[in-house]
C-alpha cells in the first residue's frame, strides 16, 4: 500500500476544551500512557467545532458540557509527537462536573498553570505550545 503524499499546508484540526478553574489554571487529561493532553480531539468531517468538543468530552470522560464559547479563545499550530502538523483551536468550555469516567484517553485530570506545564514531564508538544501562549496572553 502506497502512503499518500500530504501537502505541506495540510493541518489536522483539533478542537480543544479550555476549562479553567477559579485560579485561571487550565484542565489537562492524562492518557493511559502517562502523557498529559488538553481535552478534545480531531474534528470529524462536516462537524461543527462545538459539536466536536461535546463529542470528544463525552468520549474521553463521559462528561457533559454546559457551555462552549461561540468563538475560539486560542488558535495555534504545532507538530505533534507523531510529526504530524495539527491546528489546535481552543474554545472556553464549562463542564457540568468533574466526576469523569476513566477511559484510555483519560485516566486522571488536573488543573495546571503554564509554569507547571513547563516544569513537568510527559506533556505533549501542543500542551507545551499552549502553555507558552497562555503565559503570554492569559484568558481573563
């Protein structure tokens, strides 16, 4: 099977939930491999971003969203751990509660500051890129 050539300007679009606590720390989910990630994932063909976030939050954690912003709070591109270029689009999101059901994509959750992310191990490249951006331009 021949591997298709992907154009240089191709980006996989990943919609992410920006869930903040009262101290403006952001929520990360720990996958079963020990790595930390922003909640959310790849946008399906024909799916609206808000639908994608609702779906991903349910698939990863069996949680319901109570609010997803109409417009993104952050947009950035990065090469992920598989050397694939991804566009991360973060929407401010609120959850009904944090009593998640574990899955391979979410065995733990925790709120982080940008500096905690920079000092931690097992952070995916997009999380580090976001933490750097968030430190410079926090959402208030």
